[in-house]
C-alpha cells in the first residue's frame, strides 16, 4: 500500500498503515490552526506528539503536550488538538476499534464549517 495524503484546512494527514485492526496517520497541524472538537462512535485513538508543542482538549479539559507525550482517547470522548505556536505540530495517531472511516467523525465545533 502506498501512503495516502490528504490536505485539510488546518494542515494535512498521511495514512501510514491501514489494516482491518488499526489505522495509523501522521497528522500535521499548521501554525495557529486546530482540528474540530469531535468524537468517534467506533474507534479509540492514541496520539503521540513527535514534533512541536500542542494544546489538547479532552472532554472540556485542556493542557499542553510536547514531543514524546502520548494521550489515549477512548471512543465517545470529545477531543481536539490545537496549534498555538508559529511552527507545525506533528503527531502520530493510532486508531483502534471496529471501524476507521472518516465518516465516523462527529463534529461538535469546527472552525471551517464542516458538518
């Protein structure tokens, strides 16, 4: 499988591995951008910061994360990553559960007016 890359208004993601038991993405968030505040019904995620400093929100609690830190996000848990800096944030997202499609994103709040 070749890696698949997709541009988003906040940056980009690249699929590094896509199997029936997990999906692994490299996610880059551009300076001063953030992903939607969202949750998933059918998957959990683990986010590991590999470059930069991020600001993570999990169920309305927020804190700063730096390279080397990993955060576990259970299915049904609201979450968001924000870049408040002038440099890209890069993190690895490992998805595990029963389904990994992009249509399992329930957006609560989105800066780019996506449904």
